[in-house]
DNA sequence: CTAGGGTTAG
């Protein structure tokens, strides 16, 4: 676990002097009479600047405390004060804080200023109160392009696509000219298809080098998976602001190119642009990619601390997920524990983190704490707790939470929730119950569900189900090799070579390729990649001889290779064993054993799931070599120790 | 006068 720097004290950079700042802080920290007097004598303008500073830095509690002191001391807030504090309220989860400020705005008459009105409607929209947001907007005497844009993005934020588009056209009808911000917002719903249309309109109306729309266009291309055109748009944006840089960074991150994302980060700082919380949370998220080094994530954490962004909610939330995904669940919890305020996202990040590590008990504890605090719940929070139950085989608990979600929280189960339940029953061997859900849920099963059923068919030797699942996977996701391979193996096993050959032909015609399995291991700050049977590593010879040595020792300890995991069309059992024994994770582990000291834990990251035989193999390695081995596969973590795995062979 | 809208995290 890394040592976290104490971040509870932040020193803002102020326009006024150090002395005044110290007085300021003391006035906030104790209710000492002298300090209070100092507070009262400080001009309102400086309080406002301080408030602005807090709001810009995401220091929500500080900002609200300051506003409260201001209110208590009898100073009358200005429209500037209100704008700032409403901006802060927009990020609160308790909408009542904002409502209170709303009352103050009405009483003082400040509500009639455009800025205050806009902040108010924005606050309601961001806290999910669309009705009040709309009402404030309708009652505004004077509306400008900013107010219109705020309503549009407010609707979009709350899923009101149709209303957003309506407001967009109404605005144009009333003669208000959309600007870059407006296009930027509306582009989020136009899904690529309209990109060229909007682009034409943008060029016609705002001939200003894509400055504000650029980032939105860029995002459009990225969601279409077109990083090339995204890059071209990026080049055209001039000057490039932080939003544009962040959008480009996200583009590379989504394409799995963590190093390119990091390059963008360094480039923007070199150009004198200051990264903000969006940049940091995006960059830290990029560090969770399987091929990214664990060091990189820590470096950006350190960087965030240095630049004082670590206390921003989105940043600390992304840190929780980053550490969890990097296998360091303790650091994830440490960040979570130190969060001054936590949102729904914070709690669900922690729950999913524990779930991925198979620590179901802790996941449920955190979830129960959330329930006790009467926090608002959403579908994703329940996905976290259900997946914890699934990974640990807690059938009763899973059923219980599923019902709580529907009956107490009135959340409609999504496909994800049904998948969890199907997987939960399937792993527990309750195939009939799993099938009941498949038949009765209001969705057509997606490829994910069929993959679960495919796994079930293998365990239960249910050929009929296997065939059905494989065929559905092929039709739903024609580029996924799993269905073809399974179907081929089934035909081959039954001696039906005619159909087997046809499957192979189809696969060939469609250019379907099995995703290459990679395993990564980090040794002395360097990441090494291995793929099955490769010999690129300079120590390759030693790695393979270590593997043969291990094989002999493991067989003495009772290891029997399970060649059923091999999906190749090979008859020779010995050949199958060889393929198994050279799976990428084994190469990585063998290298880890050679290259690190005996008490050093070995961390492996895989892009695919670990196969049953490798799982057995690693368990025994952890026993005979007395090593702690952590494997992160596509879905979750396995902590191997003394011949056992944290997943309890339940994955 | 300053301030409000656009990107981000599970």
C-alpha cells in the first residue's frame, strides 16, 4: 500500500496577502470573538473571492460553511455571491441546500438577475429536479444564450433528449443565436450521424476555429470509434483550451492507448495549460487499462496531490477505482476513507472494488452502510452489490437485494441486473432458476447472457443449450470467436465433421479472429507483455525451463492438466498439454518467479479470463513456491496464497 | 466590474 500524503489542509493561492489569509482561516476555524470580528470587518468582496475560489476547487464543505458564516453575520450577499454558492449547491446531493439558497434569492430580489436565474435553474437540473429547473427558466424575465444552453444541457443530463431538442429549436425560433457551448451540448445527442450537419452549421454561424464546439465534435468522432478524425479536429482547434485537451486525452484512453493519453497530459502542461479535475479524473481512469503500468496511476495520484486536485470528488472517485483495478484494494479503501464528502459514485466504486476482489463481506458492509445512511440509490449501486453476491455465490443475499431494489427503491432492473442473477444461479448450479429468468425477463437475452449459458452448458454437458447459446452469440456478435469455437468443438466431439468444417469456413469468411490473450507483469518499473507460447523475452529460455521444472514439481503435488480447457482442434493429448503449459499467464508468472525476490508478491494482469487449468496451476504454484500471486483477469481479481484462491474456485 | 452554460468519475 502506498503512503498517502495528508491532504486535509489546502493552501489556496490568493490574490490578497498572506496575513489576511491567515486571519481568514482562523475566523473560519474557531468562533473566537476576535476572529469573528475580523470576519465581520473583512469586505464582502474578499469573502466573495474566497467563495469563488472554493467553488472552483470543489471544496464544497468549505464553501457552504463560508456562506453560512456570511449569512449569520448579517452581510447581504450580492448576485456574485449567489452565483458562486449556487454553483456549489449544484454539486450537492441534497437538493434542500439549494432550495434554501433559492429562498434567499427570492427574498433579496437577486433572483431577477440573469446570472442568478441561470445558476438557479442549472442547480435544479444538476440535482435532478427538472420540474423546478424548468419553472425557474419559464419565470425568468430576461433570458440569454447561457440560460437557454443551461436548460438544454439540464434536460440532456436528466435523459430528456426530446425536450432538449425542442428547446434548441424554440431558442432559434425566438432569435437567440446558439454559440459554441450550445452546439457542444446538443452534439451529445446527435450521435455521429448529424456531426457533418452540425459541423456545417457551426462553420456557417461561428467562424471561430472550432474553439468551443471543437471538443464536442471531437467527442462525436470518438464515440464513433474514429480516433483519426478526432485527431484532425483537434489540430484545427485554436486556441486549444483545457476542454479540448481533455477530450483528446479521453479519446486515446478509450482507444486503450494509455501512453498516448499520458503524452497528451504532459504536452498540455508543457504548453502552459492548467489541467483541471476533468483532466485528472480522465487520466486516472486511463491508468486502469490492463496494459497500463501500476506506477503510472500512482504518479498521477501524486501529481493530483501536488496540484491540489485530489480532493475533487470525481478525482478521488477515479482513484478508488484505479487502485481497486490495479489490485491494491487497501489503497482504494484508504482513498475512500479519506474522502471528505462522498457521492453515490464514491460508494458504488468501493462496493464494485470489493466485489471484483471477491471480498463480498466487505462489499455488503459498505452497501449496508449506504442503506443505513438513507442515501439515494441507483441502478449501478445495485449492480455492484449483486455482482459481489455473484462472485461469492451468495444466492440468498443476491435474491434479497434484487427484491429490495425493485420493491423498496422502485428501480427497474436493467439487463445488467438480470445478467447478475442468471450468473448467480448458474454458478450455484441452479440452471433451472437461471433459465426461468432468461424466459421471463423483459429483455431479449444479449450476447453476455448467452455466454453465461454457454458456460453453463459446458459444466452440465447440455449439448442442446450449448448449441442454442453458440448460435445466438454468433448471430448477435458475429465477430466474437467464442460461439464459433464452441460450436466447432461440439460438432467435432460428436464426429459431425461436415458441420464442423462449415463453422470453420464461416469463421474464415467473416474474418473472425480469437482475441489474442496477453498477460502483463511489472518488474522494476518496467512492464513485460507475454502471449501464449511466445519467446520474445530475452530470458525466454530460462522462463521455459522454469515452467518445466514447475510442471514436474506440481505433478508430484498432484496436479493433473485438464485438457478440456484447450479449444484447439488437436487430438494429441500431449500437444494439448504443451499448449496449456505455455499459456501467457504462466510465462509471466515464471518470469516473475525468476526476476523477483522470494517474498515479493507477483501481480499479473490479463486481458482475457483465466482458464480453469491455469487457475489450478497457479493455486499450486502459490503453494510449492510459497508466493503470493495476484491475477487480474477480464472480470475480477484472484488472490492466490498457500494453494488457495480468494475466489474460492467460484468465478 | 467579477459571475452563469460546454468535458469527468461508479
